[in-house]
C-alpha cells in the first residue's frame, strides 16, 4: 500500500519535472484559487457568521425604524431614537408584525 503511494509520487514528480511550464501554471492556479477562496470565506465569516462586535446579548438586539403611511420601513435618526427612548420604554415599542404604535 505504502509502496504504491511512493511509486505514484515519484512518477508524478518525474512528469512535473519534464514540463516546468505546466508545473508553474498549475502551482500558480492553485495558489490563486486557494487565496481567493480564503479571502471570500474570511469576508463572509466577518460579515455574516461572526457575532456583532460589542453586543453582549444578541437576542435583545432590535432594528428600530418607522413606517410612513403604513407602507415601507425607514430607519430613524439618533435624535428621534433619543426622544423615543425618553418617552417610551423599549418593551412597549412595536415588534415585527405587531400593532403597537408609538406616537
């Protein structure tokens, strides 16, 4: 079993040594492919899979916004958020699909 593996490695290395241009092209292609794959995974991991930095309790993270004429969803400014926070506790604000309104 091991002898067959060693024989195959020797044969493969002899073939690669006979055609250095093909060898260089294959190594370069593999390097670029592995590097691109690693870069894309790292970006996807940072953006989609890793927990948000600075958030201790992810289950309590909310997206605060407002609707205009009961259509669409728009974000709110920090000033509006601060005003709402003074007037209405977060637990009383509407949940997705909920009917509570803050006026």
